[in-house]
């Protein structure tokens, strides 16, 4: 019902139905043939409730509730990638997280960090690309070994949910530098991290420094920046500008939408790389935005 990535749960359900002799079909709008639906964001729950009353399908996903899980029999199945027609493997090596961020559902839904699969469990024999959905892979006690295996197997890997910059050590950075990491569309080298709180500034600066010291190009680093949640607009701008000072891309994630946060997102997320061309203060003046509480950072 929402989301931009292929839905892992639906692909496993498709594999289950195919084994039973059925032909699964992916739909964006339900009808009387719909058996299953996944909703990621709670804002879409009411829409799914209406359709469920109409068509009687089974619903799941974090936008539906945090307790509905696939039966173990289906959870262990290899996904039916034909449902989305993707040419890469995807899945979780670990579930859960060591953090307890107030904006995140992972601790409530998945609990504390634990490894749930091996690389062999996830890879496909017909491709060399692997998209990992782990919430905090760098927190695994054997993270360096896992990264080493990914490199040794010459897999192209997308860490789409991001790695924890606060846990970067010289050993992890050196192991990451050997991995063929890629963006979510597989077109370029990209590592994803997060900078959600200005209180993490020291750790973020330290982590970036370690990554650069390991020979990782700053142009391949991108940080999800949560804005509009327990932060001032000035702090939101400051975090983006800190990243910009290293030549590292900020990607603004709006917890709520306001004119000022929308402008910050346009500057940071624009395809033409507006954040790289000018600081946000100059961008706001150029666009004649009335951002009176935006600090002068230069």
C-alpha cells in the first residue's frame, strides 16, 4: 500500500502461494481477488481499513500493527523475486537494534539486536547484488567478519537502512572500504548513515573522520537527517551544514511538514545537488524565503 522498495513479506507470501499452485500478482489497488496487503506507514491505516472491510484481505506491516508476523514456515522461505521483477537479493542478517530512539518502531517491533541469518541464506545464485535491510548491522559483535565476507565474495551490497556512524571504528571502516557498496538504485557507490540529533555531533564528526581516514570518498557518504522531531529549525539546518562542510550529502527526512522544513528538504534532496552549490542560508535568500530563525552559520 505504500513504500518504495520491494516488500519482503509480500515476496515471501508470493513464494508460499506459488508452492500451493497459485499465481501471485502484485497490485497497488486491491480488488475482490486480493489476499494480502502490507502497509508501512500508520498514516495509511484508515485507507487500508476501508479496503479491508470491502475485500476482506489479510493486512500486516508496521503501519498496521507491531505484532502481526509471518508464520515461521513462510518467514524462512526464499522470496519470490519475480513478484517485483528485481535482479537483486534482499533480506535481514540481523533484526532489532541496540538503540531505543523515541521516533523509531524497531525496538518495539523487533526487540534487541540479534543475528537471524547468514549471507548464504540471502544471496541468489543468479546475481551478485544484495540489499540488506538490517537496522544496525554495525552493532553486531562480528560486524567486521560479516563485512569481510561480503567483500571476499565480491558482492555488490546496498546498506539501505543505514549504518550507525557512532559505532564506526578504524577496523569497521577498513572493512567497509573493501566492500562494493552501492546506492539503492545500484548506479553508484553509496554508504548510508544517520544524523538525527545535534547531540551526536561529536560522534558524527569522529565517524566521518575515521571513514575518510580509511580512504572512503566523502562523495560516497550520505546521511539521513531527521528534521522536525524534538529539534529546532536552527539545529536542523546546523546538522545539514556540518555534513556539507565535509562534502557529505545530507538527505532530509521530514517528521512533519512545514514551509521551512519543506524548503530545507528541497535544498538538501534536490537532484541537481543544490546543497553542494551553496549553503542553505544563501539558498533561502536566493529563493526569498522568510526564515527568520535560520542562524547565520558563516
